[in-house]
């Protein structure tokens, strides 16, 4: 694919831009030129602006094209952020079209799972379109089956409690573990998502941020066509991960103080707690977590955010006020609490870390896999409850904290799961399996590994599709 250009098209927000940047870097490493088309919604988004500026300075070989879109005007959907995002992506289609036409040559476009409208633009311009699925292959297997399963279900998932849903290729998934966006099939949001999921097979191939060994059952089900809804066949699947942020120290190049603290802790002795970009707890839950950690007797490193209702009042959490009286003093010799943010990827790679309490965001899960750290799963939002199923039931590299379904986990439960992972025979087995997953991930991404081979198979596919397009529509 020398001198070929692939356009990457993420949906809105930094959370969707980051995985595409990792994909762009992987393409570049293999000699494929990439342009990321970033939708610039109405109104300023300083976080997005900063991310684009960082990208431009850190990776100048990745071209970024900004696609400014006009305000949608007021409509009923605007109050729902997920629907607003889908509306804005729809409005971006003509701008994307203009952008693609302005480029000298486009060999392929790779869209993320929310950018389904872009498939129409690509078809109109005869540009082969593929999808990048930035989460687990098992989530993809489930999502491809959702249109059929949702239609055939006796009621909305939200009314089916712990009924196991009939998905192929994955362990039993309870209706209550389905993402909130799909909970109520009468809602506009669920209808839109199901329409989008039903169109995913229109992509000519799907790149997945995972690797074959980790998800062999789901990948086999996808390849065997067991996950196709509505009689469609599943596109070719390419597991090209794990692609994660390198996680090197911040812009200043200085090593974060928590890493120095970890240097002083024994090997595999520290429980690390960190809950993604959006993980926020109530003050009551934070106090309960503190109690669980204190009573577990284990060392810990914990990134704490202010509860949502307090975020507008102070820039950073007031730890003395939020955590139980005297907690910081009593645990000072074995615990470190960070405000808001931790350099997660680096922390996970540190040999002092023995367990990771995580919200099960897929990037966090992959970072833990690549570091061989077993997980204590505490899913919070989006597809994290599904990821919890895969990590615990299928991959066997995590345990779950009871109570997440009711959005409240008791101190005793956290304490018990910390002790299970850190002290018990079951914990030892989890650690062994996590170490095996780490080794298999390293094998997958090295030259000639399954993910590297999948990249080249994908490039070959793109070339064949391009050739086919030329035969159908000679320029
Ligand atoms: N992250 C981090 N420090 C934090 C919180 C998050 O470095 O304090 C990083 C984490 O390493 C991961 C990403 O942010 O790469 C979170 O992605 P994930 O898919 O796990 O969760 P999301 O934020 O999308 O819910």
C-alpha cells in the first residue's frame, strides 16, 4: 500500500479520536499515509482543540482535516447527548463529502461504529469503506446480533432483568448488562442505534482493536457467520490489536510522582483503582470504597474525582472532605490517593501493581492485559458491563464486584474482592492467566504476529476492493 491514502473518520469527542490516532500510527508504521477527518461541532470544544493541537505537534506525519459543521438548530433530540452526537454526525456527511472530493486520492475510508452515515458518502464517491471497532470483538459479535435479538425479545431489555439473551459466540449476557442506549426499544435512541447496527455489515471489512488469542471464540463466531443479523453476511474481520496509547510521561517528560512512590513498594503488592475518563462516584460511594481499601490491609494507589454535583464548585477534589475522617493519615504508609487523574498505562506497567480495579473501558482492559495485571471489574457506563462479562467469564482475567448493577458497592465487597485477587489461590490463577494474556498480546503485535499479519491482509483487501471499483467504474 505504498503511497496510498486512507482517511480515518472517528465520531465526536476525544474518546473516539484517541483510538483512531493509535490506528493511524499503526498504518503509518506500515507505510500507509493517513488523514484523520475530525468533525468540528458547533461551539468551542477546548478538550478536542487541545487534542488536535497535541496530535499535530506529536505526530506531524498524520494529516488532520477539520470538518466544521453548522448548528443543527433546536430539536427534541438535542437534550440527549447520544442522539445529539448522531444528529451532528449526520450533518457532517456533506462536509465529509466535500473533504473527500478535495483530496487528490483516497484509497479507503475507515469509519468508527457511530459514523454509519459516512457509508453513504463513501458509496456515492466509490471509495471502499471499512470500519474500525475500537472495543472487544465479543462486543462486536453482540452488536451485530442486536437487531435480531432486540426484535425477537419479549420486551425491551430494561424489562428483562437477568434473563440471558441468545447471543452466539459469547458467554451468556444478561439483559441488564446491555448498554443503556439499547435498554428501551421504544426509545428514539435505541431505534437509531439498532438501525446503525443493522448497517454495520455494509462495511467491506472490520478492523477490531483486539487479538485473536484473547477472543478466539467470538472471532470464530464472527468468521463463521453466526453473528449476522437479518440474513446479512459478516464482513471480513481483522483483529489488529492491542493498539493502545504508549502511555509515556507527560509533555514535560517528567516522571509522575506516583511512579516514584510505586518504585518503593514491593512487587505486585499495590491495588490500583482508576475509572476511565468519565468514572465518577457519589460521596457515599467514595467513603465506602475508602473503607473497603482500609480494611483490606493492602497497599493501594487510587485516582479520585469529585462527585458530579461537586464538580462545578471546585476544580479538584477536596480529599480531606470527601474521604472518611482520618483515612489519609491512617493509610498514609501504604496508600496514595491522586486527584482526578493517574498516568494509568505507566502505572499498570509498573511491577509493583498487583491488581486493577477498573470500570472496564476497553482501553483500560487492553492496558491491563498488556501489563499482565488481573482486574477487579466495576463497570459503570456504555459497553462496560459487556466487557465485564468477557473479562470475567470468557478471558478469566478478572472478577466482578457485586452491587455494580444497583450503582452501589459495599465496603465489605470491595475488601473481599481485593483480598481474593491479592491473597487467594483463585487470585494466583487469575494472575497466571493475566501473565499469559500479556505474553500472547506481545506475540500478536510483533512482526509476523497475528495482528501484524492481519494488518497486511487488510491492506491486500483494500487493494482488491480498489481494483474492483476501478473495473466497475473506470475513471
Ligand atoms: N486514563 C488515564 N488516567 C486516568 C483515567 C484514564 O491515563 O486517570 C486513560 C486510560 O489509560 C485509557 C483511557 O484514559 O487509555 C480511558 O479509556 P477507556 O476506554 O478505558 O475508558 P473511557 O474513558 O473511554 O470510559
